[in-house]
C-alpha cells in the first residue's frame, strides 16, 4: 500500500514539473539583450528542456529577483557585463538572499571584462577568489588550440572532467569515449577555498597559469595561481541545496565554440569537434537542479520484535528493543525520478545518536521495497542500553548531490517495572526464594505447634493440684 | 446573675462529653484558622502554583491523573534534561502526587468535579489542619494537661516556620510531609508507651508514607534510633522498646524499599546505618536479657563484658570494611554539608548555590517562631522534670532539630513541630498554675510534705526553691498579671504570624507585586508573559536552554523541553549549560548545536531592579562549569584585577564576551538616551556601545525586560562562520586575503 502510494506520488510529481525540481522560471542577464544571439544554441537547448526564459539588463528598472518577498525567478544566468557595478537591484546581499531562498545562479566570467564588484564580494562570501584585478587570463603553453590561438595560447583544450573522487558519481564528462575535448577560450581561473560546500568541476591542467595581460604583458612576477589550483568551472552548493556555478569563460557557451573544430597542439588527429555543447548542458542542468537531486520519499521505523505491535514510526522505544529503519530515496535525472543508487565505493549510513552517535550503521538496499522510481535502504539493529532522546539521523552529503539530512527523533525509555524477568526465572534468585519459603513454613509450623501443643507446665500444675 | 451564668458555664465544662465536644470544636476552629491564614496568596493573586518545585509536582500530578498510576510509575520524561531524559517515575517521591490524585478521584466519585489545579493549590493548607491535629495528639502524650495539646495545635497551625512552606499554591513535598512527620512521631510515642505491635505497625505504615513523600524522611530514620539509643544508655531498655522498635524498623524499612527512588538505600548508605545498628543492638540486648534470667549474675558480668565488647568491635570492623570496600556508600556530600557549613561551597557548588541551603541567620529564628523560640527551652526544661520515655524523645528531638535548623535555613521546618510542642507544654504549665481559681490550703500542703517528706526530697531535684514553701503564687494580683501578660504575648504572636504570612510567605514569586507611588498594587507578570509567548510561538518540541532555576517553570507553564531543571541530578549537564552561558559565542554555539537548543532564556532584572536575575547568579554558573572544565572556564577571569565583579565599562573581557553578559545587555542601551544606560540592580552605568550577538537572534523580551528569549541561529547556508556572516549583513566588506600577503591555503581534493 505504502509503496503504491509512493509510486503514485512519484508519477504525480513527475508530471507536474517536467524539467527542474525547483521551477522553470529562468532569468538571463546580459549587457545588451541583443547579445543573446551569440548564445542562441545554449539558450535554445535550455528552452527546449522546458525553461521559460526572461531577459534583462543589469541596470533595468524592472529587474527584481524578488516579488513580494518571494523569489520572482528560480534560476539566473549572468553573462559578462562591462559595467563596474551592477546597480541597486543586484547587490551582493540580494544575490545572497536569492541563494538562501533556494535560487540557483550560473555566473559566467570572461577575461575581456572586469568582474563587477557585486560578484567579487559575493564570490568572496562563497570563499571563491578571483585574481587581484578582478580579471585574468588562463593560458597554457602545452595544451592550447593551435587552430585559433596559435600565438596567445589562451584557448585551452581540456579533456572532459574525470571523477572527482572514487565515491562520487560523475555528472560531468564523456560517457563513451575518452578523447572528448572541451575548449576553454579566454577564461578566468578562480582559486577555491577549502570549504566542503565548494567543488571544482573543471580544473586547469598542470601546466596552465593565470596572468593579467594588461599589466603583466612583459613579465609575470606575481602569479595568482597555476596548475590544478585554478578552477575553471566550479560549483557551490549551499546547505539548503541551492546551487551556484561559476564558469570562467562565457565564450565557451557561445554558438561558435559549440560547433568549433579544434586542433590540439602536437595532437595526433587533425581536428576534433568540441565537447562544449554537452558540457554546457551538464553544467546548466546540474546548476538548475535537473540532475543530482536526491529526494527522500518516506522514512519508516518500527519495532522489529516478535509479537510486538507493528506500528509505524512510534515516538518511543525501550532500551534493547530491536528496531528496523528504512529510508526511500529517489534521484531526479533530467526528466524523471529514478531509484537512487549509492555509488559503488560509498555507503549510506544511519546514525542513532544522542549527543554523539551510539550506532553508525550501513543501510543496505532492500529490493523488496524498492521500485524503478525509488530505492529503499534498510537496517535493523538493537537499541542501545541507554535511555534518552535519540535521533535516527541520515546525513548524506556528497559533492554534486543535494543534501540529505534527515532527523527523526524518538525517545528510548527505561524498562518498566513489569518488564523485568520475574524472580523465579532468574536462577540466582532461587536460594533466596527457598529461604523465604523456609521462613514462611517454619513460622507457620511454629505457630501451629505453639497453639495446638498443650503446655506441659499446665498439665504439671493441674496434676499437682490434683 | 453573671456569677450564676459563670457557674453554669463552669459546670457545663465539667462533664466529660461536653469537654470532648468543646475540644472537637476548638480543634476544628484551629484547623480553620490554619487553613484560612494560608489563603493570602489565593485571595491576593489567584489560585496559582508557586515558585519552582511545585510546578514540577503539579506537572507530575497532571500526568498521574491523565495516564493512571502505572504509567506514572514507569514515566520516562523526554521533555526535561534533553537529550538525556529523566526516569521521572523512579526519581521522585510519589506520595504528594498520589495523595492529590487520590483526592481528585475520590471527589470525582462523589460527583464533585474539581480541577486538579485547585486540589494541588489547596492541598498544603488542608494538610496544615491535619498537622495541627497531629501536634495536638503528640503533645497530649507528653503531659496530662488538657490545654497543652490545644495550644500546641494552635501554635502548629499558625507558626510561620511551617507556613513558609505550606501556603496555598506551595505544592511541595513538605506540604504533606510535616503532617506525616508529626503523626509518625505521635505513633512512635504511642507504640513505645504501650509496647504495642499494632501501634508500631501503624508507625511503620506512616513512616512508609513519609518515605514516599519527602527526602527528609531520613530525619525520622535517624531520630527514632537515636531516641532508642539514648533510652538504652539511660538504662531504660524494656520489652516495650524492643517490641515497638523492631516492629517499626522491620516493617518501615520494607515499606521504604518499595519506593523506587529509595530502593536499596536503607541497607546501603551510611545515613540509614544507625537504624540498622540499633536494630541489631536491641536484638543483642534482648538476648542478654534472656541470658541474665538463665545464668547466675556473677558469670553474667563476665559474659556481658566479653560479649558486648566483642560484638561492638566486630560490628565496627564490619562497618569499616564494608564502607571501604564500597558495599555501604559513604556519607553523601549533602550530609557532610550538614556538619561543615563551608563544605558545600568548596566541594559541591550546586548545593551551595541554592539559597535555602545556606546557614540560618539568627533573626530568622525569631522571625519564624516569634515567642515560641524563648518558650522552647522552658518546655524542654519541663520535659527534663518528668523525663519519662516520651520526654526523652522531645529532648533528643529538640537538640537535633535545633542543630540542623541552625545549619540550613530549610530545616527550620523540622524544628518547628518540636518548638510548638515544647512551647505549648511551657505555656500550659504556666497557665495551669496561674489560672487555677482555687487557692490551695497551705496547711494541706504542709501535711502532705510531712507525710511523705523524706521520699519527696529524694525524688525531687536538687533545686532548693522547690523544697521551700510556695509564696506569692496564690495572690490574685500575681495571677492576673501573669495571665494578662500571657494573653498579650499570645495575641502578639497571632499578630506576628499573620503579618509574616501576609508579607513574607504569600508571594507566588511567579507573579511579582509592587506598589505604585499612589499606593495601589501593580502586578509584574513578566514570567507568565514570556512562558505564554513560548507556548504560543514555538514548535512543541523546541528545546529551551536556561539556567536550571527556571526548568520546572518552563516545563510546567510553557510546556517546552528544557536542558536542565531544578531536579539537579546531573551535575555535568548543568555544568554544560553553565559553560555555554559563560563562554564566548564561538565556544557556546557548538554546545548549543549539539544539544539541539532552539531558544535560550535569560532573566534580566537591570531595568526593573529585580535582584534575582541571571547576572547575579552568573558566578554560580561559572563555578559549576569550572568544576568540570577548569581549563576552559575560570572564575578569576570574571573579576577585575582588583577583585571586583563588574558589569560596566570596567568589566573584564571574559565577562563582556560571555554569552550571558551579551544576552542580558543586548540592545539594552537603546532604551536610554546615549550615555545614560543604567543597570538598576547593580547600580552602574553601562558603556555606550552594547554587545553584539552573532549566533543568536533576539526573539522576545518581556514588558519589563525581566525575561529575554533568544533564538539560536541555524548554521550559515554558505558555510561561513556567524561573525563574518553578520558582518556581511551589516555591509562590511570582507578583507582581501591577498592584501595580507599570506600564502593562500592550497585546496586538496
């Protein structure tokens, strides 16, 4: 019954929102609305995935991310603008408020324009650092496109990103062949702080570095960053799972680089079609919550003991009870909910904690309760011998996946006065029980003897008087 | 005519049944007076539960009435001591709640639907009437004078020392425990006098009830053996003593062990060992008594010495070994603090921090007992004159009661009954002597003296005055002077008692009353305002962190889970709260997160001049936290270099950065014109710039700023620390790391 309901729910939800799990209102901010022509393929792809796109310029009077305290848009794309500031409608506070309200932002930079101060201070809050002069150029003298940037070496050719860690699902990258190439023309590299909410999607190759072509044309003395410390495309996911992506090169999303043929320096083949279009889809899809969205369908825990009531989610357990816990998870993948599969090298864990975890257990996939739309993970265990207020806690936070932080509070009570084993069951108590029995019978026997035995003195006395 | 009517009245008072009727009427009137004088607070405020502990008792009673006895017995309370919870059913004295529950159900059965709250509010006054009756019975056992008992009942009914804990609304264990205490003593005396197993068993029954009601039962557990021991030492061992004591001990101990909170304590802890020891000693004496009747006295002497010393030595050895091996728990800290009043302050700050555990100030004796305190020694002296077994009891009780009352304010309560009894004996003695209308014929006396003069002299004490012929007492003048003086004293006593009750003991302390300049009463209701706010505006499982004083009230009035409360069973947990209050925000925040705190409640009296606020209690929080984390919290750092405890501009950095200080004075400056901010409790001017709070949001401040509630912020959505997040909100720009010329930390994935 429950699984049927959840299936119905899944179907219902899938029909209602066909693209992103958070909404389809997309705002694109450009210097000039006419500029959108150069991004027509990218925007067309987004539109074909169901987004309703609105265009604005930063200085527009009508631009407002909020309407009556609610978000007016679900997602925002910023293309590079020339102005130094962004005006009163896009202060860093408002942008931060937008993220806190679960809005997603895709921010693009370009080495040709100086990043507005508004973005710089927003990025500083996210612990992302741009080069000192708010612009920079990433070059690599070993892997550039010899067709278009033979002199400046500023069009980097990069392999599609590999898996970040062994236990993380890879959302970005080529599925089939390994020799896909991403062109990263005239982009800005950023340095990421070490916070766990930040993840690089695309890192610069080991031989790349960033410099300022205007001030450091002759000699590069003070290097902002080099090698893999330069993040070209980086992702930030807030605790509320709002996503923010920084793309160092806006140009890579333009039509000309979607179709471009590039030639790696010293490459074996002649020219290769860039991977940019697919990569743009992956990056925008991830940012706008079309992939990597994990949903908790239901959580159920119950007493797992023979003869006990089968009540779901009771508020109270007893110490040393056997308890079963199940959580059902789905993952949104472009257009439908699918069963969430934990990566092979990873574990979904349940903590049973009071102040600190008293149990940390591996949740196993339960095929009986799973369906193509939802996967159920379950574990059963014995409650600790400690009463208190405990939490069933699933805290599954991985890069690129929305945060799963579920806390269900239950009380674990002590043994009630009639739940202990009776004294005659405990063998150690037998001597004492025997002692009590002996005392009782002895007492009764003594009383009987006392009452029914005639006093010898009396008899004697009677005899004497006689 | 008037002489005739007096005659008629006098004659009417002589019949036995008339006297009984009169006594019943007088006792009923005394009970009525006792109840009525405890109703000040109900009339002035409303039918409300007072103070702190009564709120827990009230909550527990409601639980009992709602869920039944067995649920109550096994009650696991998950709304206090979050997240540890409290095994409440096993850690309370259920007598009070069960009594109210029984009354509630009895009234229901009689189809009188009374709200459980009203039963709880009026339970203490009702039982004070019974206490007066018990005092009457006890005193009657001491003296043949019929008036002494009635006087004792009257004293007991209105003595402030007892009223202090039993006004309407003071729904605490003491409400019924004092009645049980006096009544158990009465039954003990009765059993001892008659050597009756029946009375001994009744005594044990009420002792069991007492154990179920109040932790002070240990007073009985120690006093009865002591009485028995003193009797034995006086050479008054008798089968009466044997029968009554053994009956009481065996049945009483079994009864007391039925209470889960007491459990095996009667055979494990040192406090209960005297009772057990005397029990064993009595068995030995009985055995020796038997032996003496069986063998010649010469051999008996030797046998006695060998046997007695051997047993004593053996017993002592067993006790020492058992204590050091840990079988018998050593004396608890609370017990030590009864001997050395400075002990608690050094070793157990949590006990010392309670004001009612402080040593009594001398004026308190007069305040609580008025003229009884100087009649008390006279009564004890009169007991010495007769010195039967029961008088020895009064003497022993008087000695120990006085000592303990001197050590702890709260134990004034156990002294009051014996003071009432002794004073009643003294007064009745005076009145009996001086109000006797007849003038005895001196010659009769003379003849009497001569007839058995030698015997009397031997029996009489060595005081010379007693052997002289009595002069002056018979004159009408002296009689009327003494009678008038006594009447005046008694009237003054009633006045004093009423005044004390009305002014000192009838404040609910939940509601504060003050006078406006025009003399009208002004009610300050901040506590209930704040608790109501919590009840209406927070989630039902929102955890409230406050100092433990307010735990019971939050649980009872706001119905929200608390971290610590007045049942101070877990010192570490209290110290954790103390540490959170006395540390910097960055230290406190992880503690609050770990304990899932949603709101923090502080009491601040600075605006109103309410001196019982948290800043004044703050040093106790620091001390208790320092007991557990001596490296992290240091009391010294809260004092200025000159050793002063300051909250103004001279306050130390540790003080200014502590969460408690910040919560108390947050935004307080905005009430005043610049530079005029003033703390009216400490009487100091505060610095112009108030503290900033980063991890908390102000959620509520009551009308007079007495209660301030703060909401604990969630973790920052972007993973920043709260200080920089708050700085960003205020519009400060983040300092660029590059400008500092510090090597950037490389990111490792």
